[in-house]
């Protein structure tokens, strides 16, 4: 019974602290969803370095999880965008959105929020450059053109492609975002509260350390299979830091847990191919660990 009361107190405290920022982020996301149209983006993302930069920024601005933006990535490819542009978009999209930026700032502080934005943009450019070179100068990828469009079958998408293309007004969009994200918001708070209550305070430091090499690797490998969507990773990261995990490994976990959404990885194979998926997954592991180390050094 003591654990139940402790869980309720922790859950209520976290939710009360974060709820205003969650609502503000949803409002900003709704405004972008209403005024930034997919057709506008497709016109400006054809190929090349500048296109990769625009794709990364677009992925960072669009609300919704990576699954929801997968049909747009397919549209970019069919419009003639090179793989560098498409993969830049795919990497940046799950790393950042208006909602997660606001929540990261509110729960983890401005350093985490700024570093997350930098990681999304620079990481998108780097992986885009890798795929651009593989596509133009090697035959490693061996991608066959997909005849059918990518469809999002995961629950994390929330809305269909047809809905995303139709005209929307702010309040319906705002309410829709809240409906889509509320379950993930609550689930993230519940997981974070359970971790804080059930795991002994010294367990993290005792078994993996606060910031050594094992802490980085453990954080990334813990985050990779963990299915999170639209902000769940933020309260979980906070709870791991409360348990003694250092900021660097915590940042590595933050990035790794959102980049390997299983439905997204499965669908991305259709666009970048099986070999491309291996490169993409390996990059995510390297990227998360490296970003965590750099975060600990400079922030």
C-alpha cells in the first residue's frame, strides 16, 4: 500500500508540473499543422545539401510522431527527392516537435532542450550526407522502387493521411492532438513514477555508474527496444536522472529511445531498403552515444 501512495504522489506531482507546458506545446503544434501544408514542403525539398537542411528543419517543426510523417517521407521520395533529403527528414522528425521541445525545456531544463534541437538538425544533416553518398557513389543500398505508398498502421499516428491533407482549423486540430497524445503523456508519467518509486535510489550508480562508458551503452541499449511516442521519453529520462544517471547518458537515452520506434523502422525499410535500414539503425546507436558524450562535455 505504501508503494501505491508513493506512486500516486509522484504521478500527481509530475503531471501538475508538466500539464501547462503540454497544453502549450499542443497549441503550437496545432497552429503549425493548420498553416504548414505538405504540398508547400514538397515543393522545396527536391535534393542536395540545402534540401537536407530544410528537411531536417521541417521534421523538427511538424507535430506528430515519426509514424505520422512517414507518408510524407514517401511523398518526398516519389517527388524525386534524393535519399539524403528523405533520411534527414526521417531522423529529425522523431527527435523533435513543438510539443516535445516545450516538454523537454519544462522537465529537463533549457540545456537539454537546446541540445536536443541541435542534435536533431546536425544529426539529420550527417545521416543525410551518408545516404546521399551511398546513393550517388555506391551500389550498396540496392533499393527497389516501392509500388504502393507507405501507410501508418501504428496506434501512434492518430490521424489518417487523408485527414492530414484536408483543411483543418485550429481548435479541431488542437483537440485532435490532445486526443492523440494524451495516452502517451499519461503512460510516460506512469512509467516515470513507477521507476522512481520501485527502483532503489542507489541502483543505477551501483550497477552501471552515473556517467562512465557502461552508463552510456546501457542507456542507449535500454532506450532502443523501449517503445515511446511523443514525449513519453522525457519523464522517463527525468526519473532516471533522479535515480542517479548522469546528464550525458540520460541525453543518450533521450535520443535513442525516440529514434528506434519499431513501426517506423519497419516502414522506413520500404523507402531506404534493408541495407539502408541496417545503416540507419547503426547510425542511431553511434549518434545517441556520441551526442550523449558531447552533451556531458559541453553542457
